[in-house]
């Protein structure tokens, strides 16, 4: 499935945080390229900038310098509104703690991104059914998050991330809150999405066992990739 | 699912809290509905008063009489188109507690002048002119006492007596009349002044007040001045004003009711505004992470603003409509007992419209700041908060 077309390309990206009088540099002139169809695990100690990297790629945080190209668009200059529209069609997010809406059923949670499309109610329901089937959670469609196990909730969260058929999945510690067996199931689903559905997956993880599911592993420390084994650029 | 489902689910995610907010809104709107309706009912008299209808009363105060001769003299004044006179009877039925509005009038001129307000069937008009002891009764009054045409009803006066010493006059109901406009109260009766004046033991050849209509409202000032100048320096000086102004002056006797209503409603709304505003802000703050997730999924800041605002507006409408409904039930239940004091008390369309405007305003005011905060919320910050 993979090709040489870059799905993610960061060129000289710098990112700083201001904490009181202190400016903390997260990245300085960071370069990165991830090709379409890749499955990349980003590892590193706490505070190394893993989540910030994910936020920059997903257009939910801004850089201070450099260029960010994702899914064929340069996103670092887009407005908040343009970024919202871009995210809705190009990126699916999977979080450590699932972040499902507690008052909505699994199907309604999965349907949320589709409210931003012009699909009819019937079409939306069809997409939701398909997404839930892909993650083996169709039998939980009418359940509220509190009625589901952690693994089931994460499956629903994955279904929500893929329901609008984005090209890129950004996963922030997707198995961090799960036991080993459940975590393996979730990682297998991500692998299937990458291998069979052509999704490019960028996964932040602490867990070396989880990273083994990826095609490549990037190690991030103090804002730099310390190991670039298999890096495409 | 659509945005409204999302709004509704968010609103009722903590049911007890949602219902407590609804109850506080409901209470404020019920108070508003009841007080505004009472105030409106008190003010109906002002609305009934035509601007081209003038009232001439004794300058001392309106309870003092005027000579009946003034009636003809007023008729002769330039600019006066129609004129009649009325006298307060001070009536009650069977028991002094059953007070009635009973007026002695000159039939032809009365029916001509008030024909725009009340609808009297032609046969009743003829009978009223013909029958010396005949009386016309408003539909509300007839309904209340179960009177019908042909009934002979004894009405006593707490002011006047007959030359025989009796305080009771017998009237034959010759017809009923209905209101031509919603605001017109028909809980009163009229009878012939001639019968009254012939039989009463005192105040002969005196009347209560004169009502007249000018050719146009632009003539009012000139006619008012002319009438009062005509009777200046006489034993019975007059004070003339529009019917509307007179009604307002009458209501003002009870104090500044408008201010009183505004203060109570204002206090109820201010309290409710603080409770609901604070709770809405808290409720949205608790959802910071979820708002961050929605934005991550692609919901724009504007859409988030609309969702939060819709939630506070929906809350205001649920509570507000229930409150007005409760006020309506209350008014319907007490209306029968208030018919003598406030015959036209009801939740008028203007009260409903004001209520709806207040609901919109309340929803906007309580939801705007939380909605704006939600709109401006940075995703990275939202996701970082637990």
C-alpha cells in the first residue's frame, strides 16, 4: 500500500512554550517525513514532545517556525476555521482515554464527525454501521460509554476516527489505559486499518510492545529524533 | 442524530441540575406571567379609552355631581360631535357584598357614544329606549348571575334611596350586550336616567359625569379648554380630560403598580439569571475536554458557540414556557373570583410575546459568556485539562 508520496512533511519546525518568564523549546528546526500508507510509532520519554508533535501534525496546535505539510496541504498558515474543516476530512484522532461523549450511545459518538458532512441521516447510519463493524463493535451500537469496557470504548473511539474515511490516523497512547490483551486487540485493529484500508498511522506510545506493531519506530528525545531507523527522509 | 439531539443530550446529562435550573426559570416566568397579566388587566381601561372620547367631571373630584343642565350646554360647544351623561348608582345584588357596576344613562346618546365598544342588538336598543324600568346587562354580568331577558331583578343602591325610603329599584332586563373588543369589560349594567332621577330622594337633576366625542383628536385640547372655561367660576366647575388620561389617573390612585411589578419581576429575574448563568458556566467548564474533542473532530468555534448558546436558549424556553403555562393555569383558576375587580385578567398575547423575548434574552445572556469561552478554547489546552 505504501508509496513515496509524503503524507506528513515537517520542514524546520520550531515550537516553544512560555512558562512564566521562561521559554521552553520543544522543537528546534525539526524535520520529518512520513509517507502515505506508513505506520509510524513515536517513542520517547515524558516531555520529549511526542504529543506536541501529534498536535502539530493534526493542526490542533500551531508552530512558531517552519512548514507543516499534511495530506497534500500546507496547514501551518491555515485559520482556525480552515483547520477545523481540514481536520474533519483528513485526520482521525484516537486518544488514550477514548474521550467519548458520555451522554451519547456508541453509534451517536461515531456519528459525530458525520454531522459536519452533507450526508443524509440514512447515509450517516450506514457509515456508522460499517465503521463499528470494522472495529468489531457493532453489537455495542446502542450502549452508552459507561455500559462498555475500556477496550470496547477504545474500539468505538477508533470507529469515530475512521467513520469519515480520513487518510491519516493520529493515535496518542491508544493502549495506555488498557491491559495487554485488550491493547493487542486495539493494535491489531490499527494494523488492519493500515494494511487493508491504506490508512497512514502515526502512533505515540511509551510501550515498546505496542511499537512493534508499527512499520517504523521514531525515538524522540529533547525535541530531536535520536534514532531515525527506516526514516523516509 | 442532529445538533439539536446533541444540545438536548448535553442539557439533560445531569438531570437533577437541569431540572433545578428549569424550576428556577419556571418560577421567575410564572411570577412574571401572573404580575404582568394583572398589570395588563389594570391597564385595559387605558386601552379601552378612545383618545377622541373626553370625560367631564366635577373639578373637586369625580365622585361629585354635575347639574344635568351641563349636558345640553356641553352639546352646544364647538367641536363636540356626540355627548352623553352617566351616573354612578352604587349597586349591589341581594347582599351588600355583591357589588355591581350599575350606571344610569340617557339611552339614545349612551348607545350612540359607546356603540364602538359594546354591541347591542337592535331589538334591545329599541326596548331600552321604550321601557322606563328596562336595563341592559353585559354578557359577563348576565352569565355571572344567571340573568336572562325578561327577568325582573331587584338592585339595591348603597348610596341612593327612593322617595319611599327603599334602597331597591326593580329593573326588567330588556337585552344584553357583548364586547366589540377583547379589552372591553361587560360586567356592568345600564338603566334609564329618567327612571332614576324621578324616583330617587336626593340629587335630583344632577348627573355623575359627561362623556363626549370630538370630531377628531386634534380638536381635543380646544374642546377641553372651551368646556372648562364655560363652567369656570360656577358652583360646579369642571375638569375635562381624555378618557384614557382619566383611567390612568384612576389606576395611579393605587400607587405605581408598574414600578412594583417591575421590581418584583426584576428581582426574580436577577436571582434566576445569577443561578442559571453560574450553573451554565460551570456546566460548560466541566465539558472543556469534550469541547476540545469536538473541535479535534472538526467542529468549528462558531459551531461550538451555537451549540452552547442553543443549550442555554433551549433551557430558557423549557423553563419559560412551563412558567407561563403555570401562570396561565393560575389565572384561569382565579379568574372567576376576580371577575368583579379585574374582569379582563388573562395572559394576553403581549405578555406571551414579552415572555418569549425574555426567554431569548435570558438564554443569550446566560449562555453567551460560556459559549464564547468554548468557542475560543484552544484544543491543546482543552485536551490537557482533566
